[in-house]
C-alpha cells in the first residue's frame, strides 16, 4: 500500500514493492514504476497504482445442461497485470483523496473475467448431459476456460495475463444431488451391511470353531478319563489276580506244608503203632508160653495199678483154698512134664 504524505501545496508519494505507480501531470507521464518516491502537486497530478502481484479471482455461476438440469460451477482464476500503463488508461486504479469514492479497477476486472468465464462455461455445459458434466465437467471446463481467457482480445489489449484457471466443482441442485447420491449411499450401506454380516459370519464361524475345539477337548478328556478308568480297572484286576495267585500259591504251600506235616505225623503214628503192635506182639509172644497163674498174677499186678486204694481186703476161705490148690498143683504138673 502506497503512502502519501500531504504538505501545504505539495504532497509526497512513497510506493510499495507490489504496486506500479503511474504519475501523470498535465497528460504527461512524470513518474512510473515500482517502489517510486517523489513529490507532486495534487492540483495538477493524477496518480494510478496498479498491483503487479498475482491476483486471485473466485467466481461462481450457474449453467443449464443439455438435459435441462441446472448446475453450479465454482472456479478460481489467477491473473496479473503485465502492462500497468495500459491498465491505468483502461481501468480505474486512481489514488483518490480522502472523502472521494475508491477506485473500481478491481471490480471491473472481476466483472470482465467473471462474465467471460460464465459465457464460455455455459456454452460448454449446454453441450453435455448432467451425468457427463458431473463426470468430466471439471477437466473439460478447466481446459476450455484457460484457452478462452488466454485468447481473449480484450484481456490482451487491457494488459491482463491469465496465469491459470482452476475449476473447483460442478454440482447440481441440492435435491438432484441427493437423488444422485441415494443409489451410491444405498450401495455403500449395502456394502457396510454385507461387511457387518461377514464380520458376524466370521465371528459365528470362530465361535463355532471355538465350540468345536472345546467339544473336541472335552471328548479327548473323556476318552483319556475312560482310558484311565479302564487302565485303573485293569490294574486293579491284575492286582487282584496277582493277589489271588499269590494267595493260591500261599494256600497251596500251606496245604502242602500241612499235608507234609500230616503225612509225617501219620507216618510217625504208624511207626509208633507198629512199634506198639510189635511190642504187644512180643509181649503176647512172651505171655503165650506162660502159665495161667503167672498171667493172672501179672493181670492182677497191672489191674492193681489202676484200682483205687484198698483199705481192707477180705480173703474168703474159698478164694484162699483155690489159690493154694493152684499153687501146689503147678509143681506136680511141672514134674510130669519133666518126666
């Protein structure tokens, strides 16, 4: 922004690095350029400051497609002034004193470029349908507007150079846009639902796999428990069989020991009996040759040992005579035998 200091009957101008000043005095250019500093007399001087930096011009307008649909076009034009002197003579960029209306050069440039953009864009949109405009309208309009503005004779003669055109959006009316977005939204919603169903299916499949693994683990555990019980039963049966076999062997050994003992005892009894029988036989053999009286005496002797104590013994005459008769009869018989 240029700085103007005012003094009595004279003023001082100090330019900016982005403003091209043109000082006209009585129709003659006295000073021009960027960053100028000079004194001038306001009474007979006219100052114009043209910006030489890049300018941005946003524009928005409507157009009708071939199928009678209204679309809005949003674009941005970048331009600059390459001939500030010509611009100062064609457009109003004058530096006005305080209290006067500001210069309208920028508004004039915006109007010129905006009308040119709208004219060429309407012609291009009119040849396309709504679908084509939404699909390829941005790139087509960018090329068309760039070529048209750069080739425009009025802009060239004014000293305006178009650096570039950016078409930001081509959009239909709000209700049409919503209608066009509905199938896509439904498709996206369907894809989202399908993704949710797929996630649920995957989750169910994983849960089923987990359940199957748990069931397989339980079955494996039950099988192992069954094998353990069977093994424990087999071990118990084997232990019982071994214990029964050991008891049988012990019983057989005990029976054999008892049999051997019984046989030895029976043999001993037999031997004792045989010895007793032999003794009795020898005794009887000895007794066989004895007299009756001797045998009777021996019998009385043996019987006396088992009889109770006898306090008094009464001998009758008959018993005594008989005993004496037998006693005397024995020598006579012995003598007869000796003869």
